[in-house]
C-alpha cells in the first residue's frame, strides 16, 4: 500500500468540537473526504446539522450532529455516549471549540476571564479526558487539540491575555496527556494556527480593523485559510503518525518567527 493510501481514514470514527463552522468544519470535511465517519459537536445545533448533512451528501460516510457545551461535563459525557452508540467506537477526537475576547487585562471581569478559560482550556481538558478514557479501554486512539500561535507569542496590538493564557495551557495539557497516555497507545498532539480567515476573526467587530495590520506584519502578507490546516489533521488522525505524540504543530506562515 502506498503512503497516500495508508494516510486514509476509512472506517475511523471521529468527533470534532466546534465542528459547525470555521476550522472545525474545514477539518471535519477533510476527515470525511479521507473516509471517516464524523460527529459534528457544537453549541450551535442548527449549523452543526447543516454541516453534518453536507458531509453525508458529499462523501460516502456517516455524519451526525450533537449539541453539547464543552464546558459541561454532563454534555461531554452524553456526547461521547451518543458517538459510541451510533458509531460503536471512537478512534479520533478533534478538541477544537474555542472563543476569543480582546479586553485589556485591567478591565476584564472575572466572568469574562472565566468564560475564555472554561471554553478554551477546561473544554479541551473535558473532551480530551472523556475521549482518552474510551480510547484507553479500546487500546488506542488519537487526540488532536486546537491551540494557537497565541500560546507561543503575545501577538499585538489586541489585548487578549485570557486567550493567550488558555492556548499556552492547551499546549502544556497536550504534552502532559501525551506522556501520561503514551504506553496506552493514545497519542495526543495539538495544532497552533496563526491568523486564519474564519468567522471568529472575519466577523468579530473588534478584530476587523486589525486584519489589515496583521497582514502587513505577516511574512506571507495574508491570513491562513482553514483548508491549510486539513492535511496536518488528517496526518495526525491516521496511522502513519504512530510515532508522533506530544507534538505541537505551528502553522502560521512564519508569523511566530518574526
Ligand atoms: P469559529 O468561531 O469560526 O468556530 C468556533 C465554533 O465553536 C462555533 O461553531 C461555536 O459555536 C463553537 N463553540 C463555541 N463555544 C463552544 C462550546 N462551549 N461548546 C461547543 N462548541 C462551542 O472559530 P474558528 O476560527 O474556527 O476557531 C476554532 C478554534 O481554532 C478555536 O479554538 C480558536 O481559538 C482556534 N484558532 C483560531 C484561529 C483563527 O485565526 N481563526 C487561530 C488560531 C487558533
């Protein structure tokens, strides 16, 4: 079998949090194209259903939509139960749901701080933990978390200390889980994207004026496209990445190099 064939995901069962739109939807589409069944997990069930229907229509796979808030343990456990009920097994988890708030540190309320940390860091922990438990019992699996280049650098000029802290946390969480679960055949990696053109960035009124400035600073003078994260995630989900665990893939068009 050639390397491209080996990278296919036929028969694998995957859940994608924040899968209704943006990076999650793009990566879920790549998983489906590679032959995997996909559960689209999101707070926004209407958009999640549309995405799941689109995947089933365009690819010969099974796709379902599940409403869940990744900050709520009961939602996460119910989501895993549904995935196992429908698919019978869980091979890959893409823990990707996240939000961003640009608020100066001295003005940030406790609730605003907590919301970002709860979704971006605790949400990744809860979904990765729940997936890991199933995978340990099954004898293996692959978990991919979405961090950010903001886990590496303090990107300017927008003030986003809660976002930066949450994403640095995701990177260390990823490495910690990778080490804890290494001998259990559960691999844990993360991606650290740079600025990507998605709803989170393009439709955020506070970010819009900054896009021109970022593009000027960026070595490639543009934002990334969600589809430019697809191949790394397909690689991490599949069996050819068997020696890749605890890694953080910075996909930022060299933004963190400047
Ligand atoms: P997006 O806003 O386009 O999509 C995020 C999705 O997550 C939405 O569908 C939303 O409903 C869902 N979501 C939010 N809170 C949730 C919760 N509590 N439970 C379940 N679902 C929830 O965002 P995106 O740009 O696709 O970002 C996806 C991930 O990538 C995030 O973790 C983000 O921090 C990260 N990221 C984005 C960029 C970028 O420039 N867009 C860069 C680096 C990292």
